[in-house]
């Protein structure tokens, strides 16, 4: 198994704005080692979220290569991208996006349950993850009964429930005060380390960014290391392209299911019913 989980080469992304072409990413290149943490900072509108969305299969680049776990995701079909997002990536956004009619425990377990994990197993794993973020006494509270910091901690736990290879966090502390921001950041990095996950964080918060093992800044479409402020360029060569199958078994005993698209999905809660 390669030590490199993510390998991005010569990534180009533009947007048309009237008669103007906006160059969001201009040849971005970087690698992320398996199990490591990376942060990206930059001004609003610099392309940080766009970069994260491309890695997460939520957006497509105009050109370039995006390899995750030995698989080239740039050319995947929409159905294959859906499987990739569900099984290989955990997302955390600035807003928690919790379902208001479900408890904290249910919000965390649902992605695994939908992916085909038995309800009992999904609930047990969700319970363990919520304990990790110090919410064991809030399992059965609804989002409206949780503070902003608690809701974001639920989102951190949810990002880990399907045992993804990669955690992508887009301004995870952007809506929090300084105290809650520090706590969520601590739990995010600690959780990724405990479960052996690769973490990429986009943030305006210097304190959050400095926790990462490798730090980059994005400006003018160019990705630079924070230390040297030199454009990042990789040597020629790189990882072999492959299918959507993971390179090997994931860390830990938790198995959320196979990677193939088109498998049976378990339905969610019917109105007025229960899981």
C-alpha cells in the first residue's frame, strides 16, 4: 500500500463570469500522506472550497489529475462518484447540516445505515464516535437542544461513521466562538489521529491551520507551502491509476460495506415512523 493517499497534479479550474474568465486553480499540485493532516488557508474566494469540493467529488476540475487511494476520480461517472463520496470521504462543513427531526445518535448513524450496515452495528459505532467527541450524555438530544459547538461535534462524529479514508473539513469552526472553535479543532484532529484518517482542513483560523502537519496557502490560483511560499510542484511520475476499489482493508474492524455502486440501499425513516 502506498504511503500517499492523495496525489493532485496540474489541477486547473475556471469559472465564467459574464465576459470574464475567473482562474480559480492554476496548476495546483500536492500530495497528502496516508494518516497525515493538511491545512489550506487563503482569502475568501481564493478557491479553497473549490479545491476541497474537487477532492470530495462534489465538483470537477477542467483538467488535471486527482488520485485518491490509487484511484483516478476525475473521470468517474456520477454513480461511481456517489459511492466514492459515501464510502471513502467524510465531510464536515461550516454549517452542521444535521437533520432536525433526528437525534444526535441517529444523525451520526444514518450514513452507515443507508450504506447497508445493520442498524444495531451502526448505532453502536455512532455511540462510540459520540463518546469520542464528549457527547455521551447528549445522544438522544435533537439539534435544537444542542449548542452550536455540540452540533458541530456531532458533525465531526458523523464524518467518521463510514470509516472513510479521507476527511475533508471546510471551515469547520467558522460559525463558532473561540472557545468552541478550539474544542472542535482539538476533537477533529484527535479523532482523525485515533481512527487513522487522513485529514484536510480549509480554514481562516490560524490556530486551526497550525495544528496540521503540512500547511499550504492558496492565492491567485497558486498553491504554496506556508513555510517557503514557493509554488508546489511534484516530480514527474506518481501513483498508478486504478479502479474504485480501495488498495487494501481499512484500519480497524469497522466495515461499512463494499465500494461498488448499485447495491441495495436501506431506506430512512418514514414520516411518523421510527428507524
